[in-house]
């Protein structure tokens, strides 16, 4: 059997292009541990995230490309992932220890399901194989503990820093762990800023690929404090299809842009309702307007999430839909949104200068 040239295999793999980063996997350094023996080629493709939405497609393309090399009789490919940090050191805003990427999930107004999306987005990323944490940044209405079934949880300490609670494989920090359920949180701006700084700097986050921050609705102090305290990879804005939500979502996107926080994309929540008996889809709040808004503002559209009663039940009982019904269409929709968000973070990680959309 004729020997197979290593360079021939690598050259063949150059036809496999990451569709998001738009470079071939050899140039990107994704190909690892290439061995060739007796016509059998074996190698690893190390992706930038376990939540890569096209990993199966890239593996199949790689197998086909190497099989076409003369002398190759068999191909074995292993997929692994190593999440890259898209955070770069900035004066006055050092990265958070133990965290590779910070993602803010916000909304222009309340009532659009932002916390539900934040929780299920974090869980979907974790179920793909990433290490994930969630910080409840809604200081006035901390609902993350309720949605994760952590109502009576108290955060621990290692003697110097806060130790996050853990549930469903994700690390969790919330001001809700420090207050009574019915206690109002009345803080002025400086107190709020100090609390946010403590949650970033005095928490023992453990090797997180992604830290999801559930932001309060609107364009207030928390977003400003966030932008001044830590480098943030980008923001995900949640909207519903009706016009009153879209108008506020536009303002939210512009706010993040003015704070130099890259918009990773827009999610259209409550996109439609599918009748569980007959399957008929009703566009209760309209449909498709979120994608139109994303296109108009030149930001990525991450996907649509339908209305589904178990989503609400899961949020009320602390059993999120991604955990209880992982194969359901809505859980798969959350997974797709998570994959698209992770792809945007990977794109940012290959850009030293993160491009911002000009504010019109």
C-alpha cells in the first residue's frame, strides 16, 4: 500500500471551512493529533465551543475530504472543544477570575420572558457540554432562584469569597439568596454599583466558559455599572413580536452599542402558540417582527421561541423546560438559540477589534 503524505491530508482538510469564522480548520488550528498508519488517518477537530451548531457537518466534510486522498483506506475523527475567551484586557476593567466569557441577557421592557430565556439559555449551553454560570443581575426583582428551585438557598463562602450555589450543573449567584422573598430591595445608584462589583469580583467562579448575566429590563444603572466594571463579550436582547416590545428592544440594542457592548443577537420570544390538541399555530403577539428588527439593525437573529405552557410551569416550580422536556420542540429551540449565541462568541474571540454597529 502506498504511503499517505501528511501534507496531502492537511491540504485536503483545507476545504472544510468554519461557516461562522469563515476560515478553514487547518488555518484555524482546529486539526490536532493527526496520525497516519497503513492507510488509516486519525485526527481530532478541536472546536471553539461544545455548542457548535455545525459540528456534525464539519466532521462529515472532513471525513469525505480525507477519504478522497489517494492511499487513505479509513478515517477516524474525534470532535472536542475548547472554548476561547473573547474578553481582552482593558484598562480599568480586568476580566473576572475563573470566567472566559460574560454574556448579558437584557430586554427593553419587562414581561417578555427575559429571565426564562436567561435560565434556559444557560442550561442549554451546559447540556451541550460547556461550563456555565448565571448571575442574577436584576437586583430589584431577582427571580433566578425561583426558576431554578433555589428559593431557600443561601450562598456560602470560602472565607474570602462568595461560593456560588449549584443546580442542574450550573453555578448560580443572586441577591435573592440574601433577602426574604417579600422584602423590597431599595437601593440608590452607588449602593447598586457596589453590589454589582462585589458579585463580579468577590465570587469564586470555577472555570466558566460562559457567565450569563440576567439583566434588569430597560436601560438603567445596572447596564452602566456592568460596562464600567468588567469586559463583556456581548449582549443578547429578548423581545416579543408586538410593536410596543420592538420599540423598547431597539432602545436596548442602542444602549448596549453606546456602552461598547457588542450585540450578539436578538431572540424573539413568545413567537407563536401551537395548540397541543390540534397543532394549529396562532400568532398571538404577531410573528417574525423580531427577525425584521434584527435585520434592520444589522445584528444577528438568534431564533424564535414559542409559547408553551410547560415553560411557564417549569419556571414557577423550579424545573426549567430544558431539564424536564429536553426533546420537546421548545427545548430544542432553546438549544438552537444557545448554539447561535455560542457561535457569535466564537466569532468575537477571533477578532481583536470587536466591530460595533454604528448608532444611527
